[in-house]
């Protein structure tokens, strides 16, 4: 039986499985060659006379964290919310790490640390805290290089190198940082310094575009009633923020 030529014809194999459609001309050719027959129905359809062996469905990729321990450098409670939960979804066994000698004054450092403890307690997140407050080392390291971009490079390096060291000493497979979530930080520079610290320590720096979770971070911080700071951390950023000074 000839069918009027259609633009697209549905194709079934002998077992009734749907295959890729073909043109009406191609369908009629298969029927004329005895390889298929027209099937009843409103949609033009041919049924092949043989079964087609289909490739197995693709196997979904394994989550990157599968069975791996990751040390998450945590800069504050709010910025830890989305990254910690997201990395857990990636099946990392996540621990947080507190080391932020760039947060001044000490009372502010303690307030942010307390917010992190609060969140870690709420989600049973193991938390490792660096025992010392190395504010003096930080200020010495940035002395003479206080301009915004210059001092931030030093600040990232101090924190990421310490995290890499802690990860290496404690047998973590990877480390990363909550700094990656913030649109106010230099993501490319953080990544470059993290990867360098990873090569030196032999522990992988795990990079992911965490900024996609920025608004979710805000929501979670509200849900958990976490303290939210209004300046980056160092005395210079506090001064810039209060005075509305340009950053460079
Ligand atoms: S502005 Fe923020 S990132 Fe830059 S040095 Fe200060 S605390 Fe560190």
C-alpha cells in the first residue's frame, strides 16, 4: 500500500521500539524493498520487518566526590552554606577549615567564627579550626602592598596555602574554598593560587563555579539566622567600605 509522502515518518522496529524518524521518500523506499510496511494510525508510521539492536543507555557520570574527603576553607558562616551542602550532594565527605588571619578586628573574627560554628553544628559539618590568630603575620605580609588587588592576592595565598597544608597533613583527597562563591572576589586568581597550592602540597584543589549558589547562600543564611558581615574582612576593606573609597 502506497502512502502519500510525508515530511517525517515515524519508524518502529519489529518489536515496536521507536527509532529515529525518516523522510516519506525514505520510508516508501524501505516499504518498496520489502524491509518495512506501513502501520495503521493517524501519524504516518512504518514498521521495519526486523528488530534493531539499540546501544545501551549512557551511564550517568559518577559524582566527582564519590568516596573522597574534602577540606573546605570557610571564610564565614553565610559563605559556607551553599558550598558545604552542594559539595555533599557531589558526594564529598566535607570538613570545614577555619583560618582567616585577614579578619579584623579580633571581635569581628570571633563573630564570624561563631556563625560558622553555628552553621556547622546545624548540619553536622566537621569543623577544624586553626589554633592561632595570625593577624600580625597578615599585616606584615601586606605591608607596602595595601592596594586592593595586591593585598588580596597575598590574602588568598595565605589562606589557601594553609588549607592545602592542613589537608595534606590530615590525609584529605582535595581542598577548596568558600571564597569561590563570592562575586566580590577574584575567582580566576583564587583558582590559580589554589591550583598552585595543590601542586605544591600534592592535594588536589577542587574547582567548581560555586557562584551559581550566591542567591541560595543568602536564603540559607536567613533560614539559619547567621550573622552577615558588611565588609570583606581586613581593616583596609572596613575603611574602604565605611568611607565609600574606591578600592584601588
Ligand atoms: S579585601 Fe578581603 S580579600 Fe582583600 S585583603 Fe582584605 S580581607 Fe582579604
